[in-house]
C-alpha cells in the first residue's frame, strides 16, 4: 500500500499530499514530483514513517524519484534565474503604473513557467503585464495574488517570541482568528501586542483559546457585579489559569479574590 506524504511544492506554493510511490524518502529531502503531466520539485515536510493524523486531501500527484545532484543543480539555477525575473517584473510594474507589489517569484522545475506572487489592495488588470513578460522570457507566465498572511508565510521572519514565524515553519492552512480569542485569554487589546508581522491577529492566539474558554466557563467576567464577605463590588481583572481576580469594592478598596475557593465554600 502506497503511503501519503506531505510535500512543500516548489519554493512558495504550499504543502500538499502526494503518493510516495513506494519510494523511500526522508523528511527534509528534495524529491521530483509528477504534477499535471509535468515534473516539479518539492521538499518532504512529513515523516514518511509516522502516519499523518490530521485531515488530509486526496493525493495531488505522486513521487517520481529522489532528487539527484543534477536535479539540485537545476533547482539552484532556477533560483538564480528567479532573481533576475523578479527584478524585470518589478520594472515592468513600475512602467505600467500598476497598483501591485511583487513579493516573490519562482520557476517550475522544468523552467516551462514562471509564477509571480503579488499583493494588492484590490483587483488588478495585469493582462498587458503578462504579455510583456511572456514576450521577454518565452515561457508561460502566472501572476498569483496573495493576502498579507500568505506574504508573511512566503517571506518568513521572526516573531516577538524570537522564534521563526509559525506560518512559515509548520502551519499548513490558516485558520480563522478573532479578537474574541485575545479577550478570552485576558490579553491587552492593543493591536501592536496581539498582531503579527502580517498585521493580522497572531496565529498563536488560537493555541490555548479552547483551554481558557473551558477553564473560564464558571468564572465571573470583567465588569460583572460580585458579592462576597467583603461586600458588593465589581470585577476588574480575572486570571483564568489561577482562578483569581481583583474586585473593586469602592472607595479605593481593591481585593484579590480566589474564585475557586469561594465557590467551594458556597457548596
């Protein structure tokens, strides 16, 4: 039975499942793939010996062989050509006065197509640009518009935590993020504190969201009225993990309350 492995297609085109075709490969190794009746290259990102537990789509294609020294030289040569192609495309965008920003570009393994990735605030009519580039390079041209999160995934970088961006290092698909996740975890709603390099809410906001939501289910919320042996007050801060909080009883009297202990005493 053929195993399904995850492979990062090309340089920037995402991670997809492929049939291993009974070829023994290792994580981090380069392979040559069969993709739409043509050959492509990719990097194995899953461990072939460990079954993938996440939701996985039908295989996009299959492995042809492990990358040889000649294949690696061709990949490196394509990378060098991509730099020149990107510079040329940027000049053409400026000449045509198009409202778009070229982020990256890459050649397919067989050099039959160049894919340009760009960002823009709206839709762009780039038909004339495609004609210009096709005339210059004599290959198929594809311009692919991406969002700001995809841009961060392609460009890569380091977050405030000091580690490589999650989207560039291991996240396969982006998941929905909301400001509610930051609120539930008691984080400051300062855009500079909860936003990532892409300007959107940090992906890590979702990592512990379900834990905070479950642990805070029976705890009072900030702003709610609270009655205890000290009297009647108002919740001004809640620490979900410690199940503690601060209650303002008025006249400058702020008391730290153990919500879990008080709930047990009431029982």
